[in-house]
C-alpha cells in the first residue's frame, strides 16, 4: 500500500476519546478531527460503553484516572467485548508506573500528559497500522463474508476476530447454539484465508453413523468391508489443500476421537483396509453446541483432542443477542424467496416486523427463515401481515419484554439473591446494594418481597 493510500485509509478511521476533563476532551477531538478522523467523545467510561453499542472505533484513547470507572476498568470491558480494538491510555507523570503495568496487561500504548499533537497522531496511526485490516473501507468485506447479513456490534467484533485468524492455519472451534449459522462463518473464514481457491468441505459428524464415519473421512479400499466394492477417497484427501469443516464435533463417538486425534497429529490418513498412510494438508474448522469442558469432565470427549481443535475459539451469538440484525435478515429472506418462487411479496408490515424483533427465537436464524418463508407462502397480499407472522411463530406468549418488565425482573432477582446471601438481614443487604435502609425497604415493598421469609429459610 502506498503512503498516500495508507493515509487515506487511516484518516477514515473511527476514534473514541474518553476523559472526564471537558477542555482536554474538546482539544483532543479538535486535533483528531482536523487530521481527518471520525471522532466520538465520552466524558466518562460509562458513556463510552454506551457509545460502543453503536460506534465501533479503530482506536480508543482513554484517560487513566477518571471518576467512577477508571481507564483500566474500561479497558477490561472493551477487551471482553471487542478484543481487537487497541486502547491507548493517557497518564500524568505520577502514574507512569501504572501505565507501564497497563501495557503488560494488553493496553496498546500510553501517552504521558502533556503530549504534542504529533505524538498523539503517530500513536493513533501506529495503532491502526498494526491492527488486522478491517476491510470495511472497501468491497473486500463483500468478498469473504458476503453471505453473512449483519450490522450488529457483536457480529462486527466476531467478524474482526474471524478475519484476523483466517490468515493462519490454526484450528478454529466455533461454539454456538443450533441454527446460528456456524457453517456460514466457517465458509467466510475459508474465503478470507490463503486457501480460498481450494476446496471447502463440510460434514455433520452427528448425522453419520459411527461405522461409516471413518470411511467417510479417511476413505476405504475395495473389499475393506461388506459393500466396499471400490476404492473410496475420504473427505480429508478430497479436501487436501483446503478447509474441512467438522460440524457438531461434540457428538462424535469417543472411539473415533482417538483416530481423528492421530490424523491431526500426524497430518496423514490411513484409509480403512489399507496398510499405507497418505499425507494430507487440511485446515480444520470445527463447531459444536455442546459444552466440551463439561463433556471432558463427563468422560465423553477427549481432552487432548479438545486442545488440538480449540487453538482459537469463536463464540457465535444467538439471534436474540443480535436483534438489530433481524430487519436485515427478514428482507434478505424475502428477497431470496421472491427470487425463487416469483411470489408477489414486496415488504412486511411494521406490526409484523415488531413481532419478529420481539420473538424469543429458540431456533435462531434457521427458525427466523422458516417463519418468513411460511408467511410468504400463505400470504395472498403483497405485504406480510402481523397475523401471518403470529401464526408462524405459534407462540406469542414469550415476547421480548418491555424495558419496565426487564427492569422489574432484574430488581426482583437481585433483591432475592441479596436476601438469600444475607439470610434476610435487611441492613446488611442494603449495605451490599449501596442503598440506605429506608430505600431498600421501599424496593422490597414494591416487589412484595418479605425479608422475614428468607430468615425462615435459614432456620
């Protein structure tokens, strides 16, 4: 990339500045905006976390010492939600040892106040330059993840991680519920990798009987068993040079796990009935809805195989965790269905969309697609109605709660847990909640919670 092109890309980057000093916040914003960056400012760490729900920056610049949540606490929050975003910490002279310690914990860099504009800009440019390219500034994003429909922050963060690890040959384990699009993510990683021009093969390990799984993956020779009338090349050999996606790896029989581990360690397969092994070069992406840590403890999954498969783990969110993607997905499924069947449907009513956004979605994206397609199939109008969606959902009793309902639910659970912990001691519970005793009693009365009942439980 030429310096001119690089500068253009960098100046398009988004920057989030966090500082409780209004004058410094304003000054930094002016400096970075003048340099061509898209800048958002936050006067506290809590405000910054709110901004991060809709604004994903390439760099966060935060003061170390702030009222309430400090810069390091903010860094930990950002790292847990957006591990690829570099954080630059601003410090005073007296806190330089803290800043050095912060870099050891993963903070990208620190700036000691007062600092020159040039130092600020150079630090920001370096942070952006050393990041994995986001690819959002060009059409590249459409090439490798064109089938993943999303605008949610949680998916943006996940896709950044996926793009970062795609260039390596490390094994990747995708963990998620059924129906969330594990294979789509695996294909996207393949398309972003150096193997994109080679074969991508997917197999559902839970869908194949144990006696056929070895033959399907490793191949077999003619006469190896009854019905083996010719040589058969397994998926490992057929995918040589490419990517093999093993879905539902947690349901793989324990007896076969030993054989798969050997293939991954030796990078060679031996077809059933053969005495010769064949070298293979395959990148493994696996996926499961099973908690493999619990499976290891239960003795149903090998720990050594787990560490072979789980070099990098990606957590694919449920549809409920990315509700802001529902309108995009609905329109995508409508467009697909219309293209396939020439259906007269062109849009969906506002009431129907609200039902879809609020639904619980235990079946995730697969269920959403089914609901949309069923509504289209049964619609005699050009607009999908709320009644059709309601019928397709079959259960409208567990709608997404209102803010007040969610708040009440949280408060009830929170108060109950406190009283259980304190055995009904209201004074102690109020201190833990950092509320005065009178206010705490008001909360208990609002939710009809009787502290004495928790004392009885302990007696």
